[in-house]
C-alpha cells in the first residue's frame, strides 16, 4: 500500500492543538540535548551525547546545541532563554546524583515556569529521560525492574492516545503498524509500572498515558505527555531506528524509520512555537554542535557515533 505524507498537515495539527488555530512558527528552531557523564572519564572525554539524538532532531529541521553538565544555574538559565526546547536522552547515569540529573532538574523547573507564564518551551525525555521526568514530577523514584533490555515491542495504545497531541499527526496506517508490529526499541531495565503510575496522584494529574507495554510479567507505561505543558516522554527509543545499527533488536523497516521521523517531526514542530533566541549570531554559532566532531564508536559502544566533551 502506498502511503502519502502530508508534512504541512503534521505541522498544522501540532501547531494548532493548544490554540485551536494555526500560529506563526519559528522556522529556525534550536534544541538543546543534555550531555551526561561517561563511565570511564579520560582527558577530553568526561561527558558525551550519542550522535543519533542529534541526527534525530536534525532530520526534522532543527539545529542542536549540546547542554553541558556541571555548569552554573546562571549559565543554564542563559542557555534556556536562547534555545527552543530541550531533549533529555537515554543513558545509564544516576537519576539523583549526576550532572545530568542536576541539569535536567533546572531545565524542568525553568520550563514549568516559562510555560505557566505563556512562554512556550517543550521538553522531551527518552528512556532515562522518561524516568528523569517521572522523578521530577512525582518527587519519588517509582521504577521497577523489567525484562526489557534490548527488545522491540508494539505499542499498546490507551483510549487517551487519540485525545493526545503526540500521535495526532501520525498517518493512520503508521499508527496501525505501531499497534501490531515490533517497531519501538526498548533498552531499559527499569520501568514505571502502570500500578505505580496509578498510585501517584502527582503523576496521574500531570500526565496523560498514551501507551503501555508489558514484559510478560509487568505492564509499564511507555509513552507520556503532560496535560497542560508541552512535555513528552517515551520509554522507547525513536532515534535508534534510523541511526543505530549495533544491536539486532533495533528495527529498521520503513515503518520503523517513519516512527522515528514522525516523532522527531512532532517535537521539532513544538520547538517551532518557541521564540527564544541567542543574543547574537556569534553566540549562536559558538554554541551549536557543528563545532564538535562525532567519533566512530560502533565497535566499542552501542552507538555508531558519539560526541565527547571535556
């Protein structure tokens, strides 16, 4: 079956969700991607960002700025006012005591404050980023071990998925494929079970559950979006389908690649609603990730390429 893509329709849908009508968009969005500590730090390799997250956002028309760890709150606030959204990537660092968790907490607070005052600023969390957002919202670490380390799964959409924003611009045929085919790759050993989600009044009142999954023993939440804020989280990895090749569990079918593309397209369309900007072109160019060069790490890590930072 031939599937036709209407990118204009996707942008129109995403841009009109909150206001009810299309709005003028920022066609030069810049999104921050949060770095995190490497496990065995060496000189000039104390933090990293997997290149697949950068490519994921660039594929939908955004530019990327690395958000370094261990900066001052003043520096993070200044950067927040310069970028149009932030992505918390997956990883293995501590949710409570890492530079990643500290920076994420600051950006989460700034995003809540800004959005509450009419200053649109979207946040996306993937895998560890998903878990980070649930901790920041609930104030509790509510995760349970699941057998989900390296498995592709179909999404079990909830009744709320149709009312949500994230999947609204996805083609109908792609949604059917997501519900029946193993298109979403999971690389986590900790999950937020639906039971623990339901027990948390803070989570229930803040997030709409768009999909769940199961490891055969426990049902867990796999996609979230905030009711009143442009905050989104997937326990699965939309960036891997098109850009990571080291694990046999990562699906690379056309529909799997479309899943990543439409996920990126949605989040970038959210960032287009933000009008933050750098004070000058010079500062913008200095901050962009283009000044850094990714290294091939496919034989040593799960990532094809990694940006390393000092």
